[in-house]
């Protein structure tokens, strides 16, 4: 059964604690980016899991490194699934 109501929001202190904990574990850059996307864009875990690397980062020619994009370009299908809009 689906839950109803609003999700709980972390306080600033809880967010700071979360990012401190992230830095102590594997893949801190990736995990920080995921949490920032969640907090700043309001995407849920399922929506974040649908993202492709080309939508959030530009790979260097060697393919061994990347730069996070300043502007994310999300496919329109993400919006339509989320807001249940019709055309």
C-alpha cells in the first residue's frame, strides 16, 4: 500500500551529519552528488536511479575521470511520469 502525506525533511544539522558520514565511506564523490541531487532537485531514489551519466556529468576523453555538469538536462519523460501530465 502506498504511503500518503509528506516525507520528513532533514534539519541542517542532520544534513551536515549525513555529508560528514558520506565522506568516511566508499565513493564519497558519487554519494555526495546523489544526495545533492535529491536535496536540491527534489528527485526520489527511483528517479535518481534512472539518471544516466551523460545527464549529470561529462566524461573526459580518457573515460577515467569526469566533471559534474553545472546544468542537468533531464528527459521530458521524467517530468511526465512524476506529475502525471498528459499532452
